[in-house]
């Protein structure tokens, strides 16, 4: 394959050309976006199938960075991208409509020559093998209507209550959709803790690297951190450390005009910190990250501050969310 770049109607295109015939075998269109054009005359982009496309003025290269399983799936004739497709926004992704492709990646690592039509028997054989392995490793059932199901979860389990109380341990790995619906809504988070003067760990967190909120203690300092798409981190921090003993920590999120918020932090009824959120996340924080109490499972919401799971080191009696009426 030869990779070439050119600009058409304001969009940059990369094309993969057959070395012998010049035929266009692959085409990627990129908007004129500085996040893609992050080097001089260069590109670094993640393609839909997870491969990297990178290069400069003189050479562009497609690099398969998939793991063994993914490559195996491709070899075995399943569309490896369909899982990620299914998780994307939108409706159904009917598995029955999937078109299976077949490549011999030993001879054709760039996957330019689809052998499915030529070797239907091999394709069926590998599909069968895939099914057998899938059963063996409990991959089934697969769902091709994930978005609908996700929406349904909220409809079924989403409560109308405005108060949520959690008693750790145990309140972990709760789906974001069934966590307190605090997004862009005035609310209070209260926590009862008993500390020994050396306290670290998460009181409650929802989300991960991509976005979310977390209320945690580090070196006895209580902090509320808000991760806006890993672009902006806002921290509201206590001016005084937690002293040994029993305390009630209160975080008040007061929604303001234009999807912003005022946030105040108090310990035992005394205000110890305040700040403002200029940007709030309106969509889901993450498709895979949970809501947790006493810990931040999965990716850390405030990755520059602590590494997950960052479990609460002292006694966390309960955490309560009170939401304003909608
Ligand atoms: Ca997390």
C-alpha cells in the first residue's frame, strides 16, 4: 500500500493506494482540526478500528495497535469494530446485518484483500470456532441494541427520589445511570466520617479519566474535583485539614444560569472552601465508569491527584445526596 494525503473541499484526506494498480483501497477524511494536525505537516489520528495513522510530510503509516484478540477476531471473520460501534451513540446495530470479512494477516497485514467471497467455507469454519470460543469464555449473550438497553435501565431503575443514602462498604460499581442524577442540578453531598488525623481516600466519585466528579481527602484536606472532559479540572478545596474525630462534610452544588455552578464546601457546618464551575458535563461522564462510595473504581476522576482506587482510609459512616426538586 502507498499512503498519500491531499485536501478536498476543506477536508484533508488520506488514501491508501494499491502499490501495483494505484487503486484506492482505503480512505480517511479528517476535518481541519488541530488535534489531528498536531505536528508540522504531520498527522496522528486514531482510526475507527483502533489502528493509529501517523506520519509527516514524507511518510504516512498505518499501524495496527490492536491486541492479539482483536487481530484474532478479524482473522476469524468477525467485525471487531462492531463492539465499539454498538457502544457508540445511536440506536441499534443489527448483528444480522453484519458483513464478515476474511483476511490472511500473515500475507496481508494491511487487510486489503477480503477473502470472504473466495473462501466461504473457511469463513464459516472460523465463525463456528469463534462461537465455540465465545461460549467457552462466557462472551454471550451479545447485545446489538446497547443504546436502547442503556436508556431502558434509567427508565426501569431510575428513581424519582431526591434523597440517596449510601452505607459503605458495598456501594461500589453502581451504573452512572442509576446513580444520584446530580448533573447540572442543585444538590448537596453530605458525608459522616471518623478520622484519626491521617486521612486519605475517596468519599464518593462518579466517572473516570474522561469526565466526572469526586469528593476525596488527601493529606487530611477535603477536595471536590470536577473533571470536564480531561480538558479542565476544577478543585474546591478545604482551607483547614480534617482533625482527628467525627466530622460531617458538606458539599453544596448550587446550579447557576448558563450551565454553571457555585460550589461550597463545609466541615461541621463551617464553610471551608468555595469555587465556581464554568463548564459542566451535560452528557454521560462515561459509558463504562461507575459511581462509587468510599473508592473511585476504574479510572481516576482526578488522575493528577490520586491513582484509583484510592479507598477511604478511615471510617466512612454514610454518604447522602439531597437533590433539589426538578
Ligand atoms: Ca472511576
